[in-house]
C-alpha cells in the first residue's frame, strides 16, 4: 500500500479525513458538492495515544490495541471508498513514536487506507486552512490557535493564506501528565504548569505579538470544551468565545475543586475531564504570552483542512508544487538544466511504468520533483552535494508534504549519483522501498545523460525493463560519438550489478 495518497484527476463523490491525534481519533465523511463539502458523518473516539507513550517512546500494548480497534471501526465505515478519497494523518504522538513503521503498517491494514505522519508546521497549515474556510469572508489578519494532545499549533494568516506557522511542544495530554498526573489540581501545580507553558512560548511570543493580527480564533476539542464551560457558567457577559477574565475564573474554580475526579462542570464531558486541567493551563499560557483578551471559537480545524487540501490538489494547484518552486528559488537551482533532466525522466518513466508497476500513486510526481531538487545541496558544498541535498529535504518544513513523502524525495536525491545507497531504500516502508529504488534508477540515468549540461544534448533512447533487468537502446552511432556517457553507463552498470540489477545498453 502506498504511503502517499493516490494521484487521481478528480475526487470521488464521497471523501473522508481521519485525524490520529494525541488525545482523540477523529473521522469526517463528506459529499463533494460543486467545489465544496457537505459533511454527512462524523466519528470520534478518545484513544489517548499520547498518554500511552512509554519512556522509550514505544506505544504501550494497551494503547496500541485501543488505537487499532478504533481504526478498525473507522475502516468499516470507509471500506466502500476508493483509494485516494481518504486522507489520514498522524500528528504529535505519532511523530514521537520510536520506529513507527510497524504500527503504521498494522494501522493501515485495519483502516484500509494510507496513513501519513505530518510535521508540526504542516499540521498548523492544515489547521489554518480548515479554520479559514469556516470563517466569514474577509481579509483581516487572524491568529489561529489549536491545542492538541501533544502540541499546540499557532498560525497567523489572512484570507486562506497562512503567513507564520509554529508548533509548540505542549498539549492537554502532556501538560496534564507533567503537572496533574496524580489528579490533584492545586495552586502550585497550576502555577508550575503555566510557568512550563510560558517557557515553551518564550521563543515565539515576541514574533507573534508583533504579527499584526486583529482577531484570535481557537480550534480543537480542548478549546471547544473550555468555551462550553465558560458559556454555561455565564462568565462571558453575553459575548461569544472565551475572554481572559473567563479563563481566570475557570482556573480558580479548578483549583477550588481540587481534583480531576471531582470535576462536575456544566458543559464538560466525562471523557474530557482527565486532560482538562492541562488544556486550561496551555490556553492560559498562550493567552498571557500573546496578550489575548478575547478568543473566538471555530468548529473546524485539521480534518476540514485535509478535505480542502484534497480539493485543492485536484481542482486547483497542489501546494506541493509551489513548495518545490520556492525551494528551487531559495537554493538557486539551474532550472533549465533541471527541465532537461525532467523531460528525459518523464520519457523513461512512461516506458517502464507498467512493467515496473509505477502507474498507481504519485510516483511520476515524486520523480519530477526529485529532478528539480536534486542539486539543492550545491548551496552547501559541491563535495557530497547529493548527501547535503538529501539532508535538506529530509529536515526542511515543506508545506503540503508528509514526512513519508519527504523521506522518499530525500532517498531519491541521496541516491542520484555516485555509489548506489541501497541501505537508504531498505529503510523505507516495505511497500514503497522497491518502487522508490526503481524511480532512483530512472533519475540516475536521466542525470547521467545530461552530465555535460549542454543545451544541445538530447537523445531519443528506448528503455525496456523486466524485474531487475534494464535494457537501453540508443540511436545508431550515438554511443560511438558520445564516448563519455558511454563510459559512465559502463560504470553505472557495475554499480547496479553489485545489487542484483542488470543494465545493458546498445
């Protein structure tokens, strides 16, 4: 099963988004209607994935079983939807799991669809996309806050465009674990939690204070739960949302109650109680650091952002394309040279896609993005630039890309020249390791044929493949008149033969 979603020209009439959060798993199913979505089903289960992280960053067996049971139930609802119509993502807790490959394989099997792990800033971007579509039209600059189980996303944007994104390592689950683990809600514990939150906010607070936002909007279950409590208590003076003074009153009431098990607040569900004090401490920390007086509350967030992202990929521009263009500009890529390599790579891909089973998924996109980005490491050093480029791709914040997609791109760039790093591909998930390796062979051949960087060099070659055999057929006399590419092809044949691939050319 592909780790990145299938590339389809149009969306199915029904689509779904699954959010594997650190506290809850959510799923929404929607009908596509004239460029918009009508939600027809919602499911949510409190899994507490973040609470099941052991000290060695493995998931406890109980938590893993609970997560898989939940996804099995989600999968029963989604089993009729075709591949490409479901986008499932893991966030903070799954970002922390040590060697998550095995768990993801089992999770994908029961869900029936690929699962991606997304970086914190990518999560923030998707949250903003969902919130922005739920707000009334307008171009005012907004601060959006999303408190999850293991992280808090902060975004400043206007319209549908995020301008600043940040992911802070604090959420309702880990804050409760750090400071209210025994259940007691004391003034000292609350002060300690808020101090911890202030320290987490310290590196970003000045930047976000001065970002020029006009309205603050909160998303997520934590913020909606706090809003229900303060509204039910009548602490809002008739205003919508959460005020700083209402949050102060809630804090004092929690300390007065004194223990999580004694929480009996109107509007607070039983399943939310266990992480409620930590969520209040996180929100108070954000309010104080960013000097927020009033917070509007949105009922849309990451899941809706995923749906709109799917719509954007098929009907508008895929944000990953703009990300690649931005990287090419940042690293001063020779785009004319890259386009020549991409043209050759596309031609080779078209001839081998069926035999090498590359027709499914986004393999052609990955190959083309790799042709454009394969030289970005030159900005660091010419020596070992393929390694520098692979590192940059693996560790950059790349909007629209999941971590798995970045790993694939990084592997392609790492392997496009010199010794073939088969170990890099063996570290990829089993279902995409061989296809990615085959893409890298196409990339290597395309780069090799344009090593002279000449604008006039072109060759209309034919390629045939079967399993690990590759046969290249050049025009008559081409090899005799291009001795350097011929010598490099001989070296390439030796590189590939060391790992069981046979390259022949004539």
